[in-house]
C-alpha cells in the first residue's frame, strides 16, 4: 500500500503503530533521499494478506484524518492538505 503526504518527520515505527491495528504488517518502509537520508514524505506498507489491505482502505475511507485516493497520489492539488492519502 502506498501512503503519501506524510510529515517529513514520520518514522516507520509510527506507521507500524497506526497501521498495525488493522493486521499483521509484513514490511513498512518510509522512502528516503539516498544522499541526505531525509524522508521523501511517502511510504510503502505491505500486509501479510490482501484481505487486511482491503479492510484498511475501507476503514480509512471513513476516517476524517486520512483519505483513500482511487485516482492515484501523483495528481497535483492547488491547496495543501494535512491529510494522508492512501493509494
């Protein structure tokens, strides 16, 4: 699962706490600049099963702090948002 619009200070352990409540996480990785090590403000989360991923998208779709984007995260928006986007 692709998670974007993260705070640059967000670490893997925080994402594991937040997304681990849905099911067992197989891998969680915040993507970083290879030279500086700074976060690029997105991450990939892999669950043990597809069913968990589907449940995450459904439950987050009803959340006010996060949103599910079915059109992809690559689109530009004119105004900034503080909400995470799950793709």
